[in-house]
């Protein structure tokens, strides 16, 4: 079992909007990919009134593995 600190959680728990801003991917594209590739796109770890919450590293890895991370060297991680 992985143990996360509060800082880890603050960095890792994100919405699709957060991913869009961090990786310069339009949120509309993320929504389409989430629906179209539901069998491989990472599952949300929670759903709140504000929407689904994902683990940043899982979505980043999916973007990288599927060739959708446009500028991997430029990926910014909001601290």
C-alpha cells in the first residue's frame, strides 16, 4: 500500500481542468479521450461536486504512453 503525505496528495490529486492547464491539453480533448478510451484512461479516485479527481502521475503516464503528451520535457507540475 502506498502512503502519501499531505503535500503528495496536494500535488497528485487533480481534476481534468488541472491536467489541461499543466500539460497544455484542451480539456475538451481530455473529456473525449476519457470517454473514447474508457478501457485504458485512468479511473478517477473520487468524484466530488466539482467533478472527478484523478492521480496526476497516472494521467501523465497515460498521456505519455499514448503519444498525447505534446511536450514531455515541458510538463509542469504545479507545486
